């Protein structure tokens, strides 16, 4: 039997580890919620409350699931003491009395593992659905070829979600074996380290994350954005690789460390959920970050005027809703089509943008003292601002200026 000093040292170490876990857990959670709030602010500032899109609401469903997952992790560690029906020898199982406190904690922890896996799968699926909905408006105006890629993504996310849920609820039968202590229910019924769940969810993450990364990047690098902006956009849209890293580490710990693997996997699962929340919201807050950083980087954040390979499709990341909107309450009556805010034209270029033919547009550097702007038209400035200028019924000029948001 350990002496009192050793027991005190062990208790102090456990208490320190518990404080570290709780601090990390709730810091991640608070930052994830804060990022989502900033996203909501950026979107409302850019398009208004009425023009919010489906993904702006889906992320809040994800926050509810993230709240549930963080709460489950807290109770699993603080109340259940990180115990479950795994990491026990046959002798330990036989010696553990069903009336003991440890037995009850292991049953509780085992049930938490099943609910936790379910919440995790729902959270990751919800975040990926939000990203796909964002891709829809990111690519508004493109051919059906690009839209098909997005719908394939929906199907892929849906199939992997169903496969994960079936694995969680079908791989262990009878289902009550998930919290059986004695006799050993086997690996398939040890929720913390169950190989079918670990590998199916990992494979789902790899397939869907890589696919979501590859949907927008080829089109991005076909545009005429400056290299620094392409790199920044690649970082934003390709940040899913960090989720893959967390998922990979979680899987490695579970499969290689039979003693502490479950604990380490739980910690990396928490980090994976946090990173997923952040990268889902990052594209929406990027324009806000750009506006804050523009005084520091100046022209590096300006758009180039060269022609784009995808002039009518690659929409702005973040603030806009896929098309630059002129306030409908003040929009001139004869203006029927919105104008995209991220296009560039050569001197003789002709493009079809939202069914509006735009031909031979010239750079607009400003009006001279003797020049009157057209009563109705589109002007492209050297700063890459598109201005729609119209005359209202009472004779006053009604000018609308649409800024790029990427």
C-alpha cells in the first residue's frame, strides 16, 4: 500500500491535470463561440439580417452541438474521472464489485462515450454542411459543372455521416454491452477505443475534408488575384488539413497506447472539434480581418485588373452573399441585374455576368471637371470598385458603389 506522501503527490498530480484539461476545454469553447459571434457580426455588417443565408444559421446549430460535446467531455473527466469499460484486465473486472463507486463511474463513463461519439459525428457533419452551403454562394454564376461538385460533396458528407452512425449503433450488439464491465465485452463494445468507430470516423474525415479542400482551390488558382491573396485564400479554404492532423493524432493514440490512448484521443478530439468550428467560420470573417490589416499591407490587399479565367463565378469569400447587392429599397427601377464585385476586365473583354453582357469596359479613373457621368451605367475604377450610377425620378443622382469583399 502506498504511503501517505505518495498518495498526496498522486492526488496533486491528478488535480493539476484536471485543471489543465478544464482550462483548455473551456478556453477552446469560449474562443469557438467568439469566432462564431464575430462571423455573425461580419455577415450582418456585409449583407444585413434579411440577406443572411442558410449557412449563417447552420453554424449556430453546430454551436449547440459543440456545447453539448464540451459538456459531455467535462462530465466524463470531472464526474466520471475518465473511467470507462476499457483498459482493464480480466482479473480487475472480476474483482470489481457492481456496488462499488468505481463500477458506477465506469458505467457512467461508458455511456458518455457513446453519446459523445454521436454528438461528435453530428457536429462535424453539421459544420461540413455549413461549408458546402457557403460554397454554393461562393460559386453562384458558375456553370453546372462546379455546382455538381458541391452536390457530390453533400452526398459524400451525408453518406459518411450515415456510415458513422450505423457503426456507432450497430457494431456493438447487444447495445447494452457498451457499458458492460464483466465479462469483457470486447473492443467493439468499448466505446472509448472501439476500432470500428475510430477507423470509420477517421476515414470519413479524410475523405470529406480532402474533398472539401479540393472543391474551390482549382478555381481559385485560375483567377487573377495577386499571389499573396491566392496564398491567403488557400490557407483559409484549405485549413481543413488541420482537422485531418487532429483526427490522425487521435486515431494514432487510440490504436497504439492501450493504457492512456483513450485519454489522449479525447483531448485531441476536443481540439479537432475546436479547429473545425474555427475553420468553418474563418472564410466569413476574412474580409473583416482584411479591412483591419489593409492599413499595414496596403496595395498587397488590392485587386489586380487582369482578366480572370473564371470571370463570372468565383464569388467573394466572406462578407458578400455571392453577389454584390444594391439596397433594394433604393435601387433604380430600371436596374434589373446585380453586378458581381470581384470581376476584372481587359480592354476588349466581353463577359456574360448574371445575364448582363458587359463589353469593352474601360478603366474609370475619375470624372474630370468637364465630364458628366452617364445617366445610367457601370463604371470600373482603378481601385476596382464597381459603381452603378442612376438618376432618380426627382432628378437627383442616385449612386451606388459596390466594393469588393475579397
